């Protein structure tokens, strides 16, 4: 029974990723699986229930894939990079139009996606904590705060209305966000100027307080 359900959910996700939720039908899914609609409805009595279960199934699988990366890699920096690469590969399976329709038509299902996004905070907390212990994360940063900020920025950015309002593609948004979060906005020259400004400001403050 579980095997049949998993087959339905796996193919259901593949169909939605390729064609979008707007074009997703139980009829088409049954045809691809060479089974009757009645069989699918035995496991999932309504289309919306099926869609919800498909999203939940794939989000759980994604979390398990992230945890497997952590299990296989001992270096937290490599963990971070591989999870980032895996996440990018997953996100690029969708286009903005499909995501816009999903959030507008099925807001409760979109909440499931957001919940799983925020659940990843514990994964990143683990990575940042280990990074700090190994001397790779700055000492003045709190790993838990870093994880919370990282996931909130990620979730706030990957909202269909934000990307539509700013004329951003998913690919462009992913590339820029990951680069900024990994390396910051500025190059060495820009960082040097920022440090010089802060040092001069501190010197003026010390001088004025004497």
C-alpha cells in the first residue's frame, strides 16, 4: 500500500514540476501511471488532498536529502555549499508563473512549503555551530541568530509577488542571493573602505570623549 502511495506522490510531484499545478489533473496522473482514477482516489479522495500530500511528501524528502549531506560530510563549510547547490537545483525546477499560481490558488499548501523552509533553520544552526567550533564562523556571531536570519531572508525573498514586483527571474534571484549571503555585497576594496570609515568614526568618538 505504501509503495503504491509513494509511486503516486513521486509521479505527482514530477508532473506538477513539469506542467505546473494549474495543468495538474488526476486524469493525466492516472494515465502516466497506467492506473485508474479510482485507484488514486482510494488513497487520496480529493484533488486538493492529493496536491497537499504531494508537496508534503517532496518537502520531507528534501529535508532528508539535506540531512544525508550532513551525515556524509564532516566539514560544515562543505555541508553549507552542498546543501546550497542541492537547494538551487531543486528550486530551478520551477518557474515563477507556476509558483505564483500555486500561492494564489492554494494558500494553505503554500504555508506547508513555508513551514518546511523555516524548519531548515535547525539544519543551518547545526552547520553554523560546527563552523564556529572549527574556527570558520566569526566569533562575534550567534549561530542560532545566523540560522534564523538566513532562513527569514531566504523565505522573504522567494515570494512570487516580490519577484514579480521587481521583475526578477528565479535563476537571477537565486544566483544573487546566494552570492550576497556567502560573500557579502562588497569586494576587498569596498570592505577596506568600510573598515576605514568605522575606525575613523571610532577614533573621533574616543577623541571627543576625552
